[in-house]
């Protein structure tokens, strides 16, 4: 049973690839350049191509039984996804595991959510064996906040006071690998959420304790947030992400009833908590920071540890 993996060099796809290799799966990755691929010694086949090039995608699908479809948040995300979908249908793949997003149907005004919803609808409407995973915001997105957290002491993500059920990338990867390598997942949609509703003030409090300094949460100034995003991302992307956070605040992004129980059963363990991710991350940063984290990290250990 051969699995074609797209997006294998990214934040989530690389960990999915690791989980599949760990399980002994027969894997082929589709990458744009040969040197982007995982080490060949890991037993991973490499196909060079582009999701906007149907010829290269079809070649990569030759001899494949299943597809993990993860495509980047880009202006032509919908076209990329539908090309892969159309070829999966043509080649009668046994399963497409599609990486979508939580509450996608409630965010049709957010460009990359709208693309994912259209791809989901195509999978469901036209007789392709599918499994859909719908992750929440990733814990690991906040690794990029190191300069703001360790410098001026700001947690800038406008999560609001209700919060969102942020999920660990490792749980997403495990769930994805399980759905690709075990039976019973066809036609199912899995919401992948963490166990806590992470608010902006809560995140600031967690990082304050870990870093031994005051971390401030500046609130929900989305105009200012979008302006800041434009300094490191294209304007279209900054607007897209702004609309996503605006949706979080207006419509909520907290786990639905039964989500945590379903994910726990799928993984065989409870989903990882944000504060545990933050502690691990702070410990990685420790050698570079001018203050000790040991005592604070110990104070945040769950009871019994």
C-alpha cells in the first residue's frame, strides 16, 4: 500500500512523514525540488513536481494507493487541490486524506477556508473515498513569537478572551498517519482540537511564568495586527490571516461536543496541552536567554509529575 504525501517539507507535513515512516508505511513524497525531500536513506521515494502541474502530479500518483493532500495557503490553493482531487478520482485511489481546517463551513469569508471547503465538497460529492481532518490553530505557530516574547514581552496573537482550542502538530500528524494506515476511517471527518480553550490573556500568563518576566497581551486591534503581518508576509496573506482571526473573535473556535473524546480514542492518548508545548519550547530557548527557566518550568509541571 503506497501513500503519496504532499506538503512533506512544511510544519505539519514533515511530522506526518515522520509518523508514517515510524509505522513502516511505503511512502512517496511530492516535492518541487529534489533537495527539498527527506533523506532517501529513510526509505522514502521522491517525486519532483508541482501541484499546479497535472502532468507531474499524475506521474507522482503512478502506482499509488492513497494520497495525503496538504497544500499550502497560497492564492491558487483551490486550483492545486482540485487538480490533485481530479487525478485521485481518475486513478481510483483507495483513499484521500485531506488536510482541511476546523469549522471550515463557518468561515466562508476567509480565502483559504473557502478554498478548503470547496475541495471538501468535491471530495464528498463525486465518489472519491475520503477522510477529512480539520485541525484547529497549531501550538507550534507560536514558535515564531520568540523575538516578541523574549524581547519586548508581548504575546501578539489576537485570540480574544474566549479563546480557541489550539492543537499540537504532533497530534495532527499522529491522527493523520493513523487514518492512512488503519481501517475504519473512510467517509469520516475528524475535528482535531486541543484540550484547553487558549485565550490571549491565558497565553500571555503561561509565557510570563515560563520566561520569568511580564508578557503583555495587547488585545484585539486587528487593523494593527494586519499592518504588522504585512511586514513579513504578502499583503493578500496578511488580509487572509486577519480575516481568520476576526472570524475566531466573531464566531468562536472552541472544540465542539465530543471532539476531544473522539481524538483521544483515535490517538490512544489525550491531546497535548498548550502549556506543555510552551514549556518544551521555553526549555529549548533556555541557553539563549539571560534568565533561568528551570524553577518556573518545574512550577508548571502538572500534579503528580
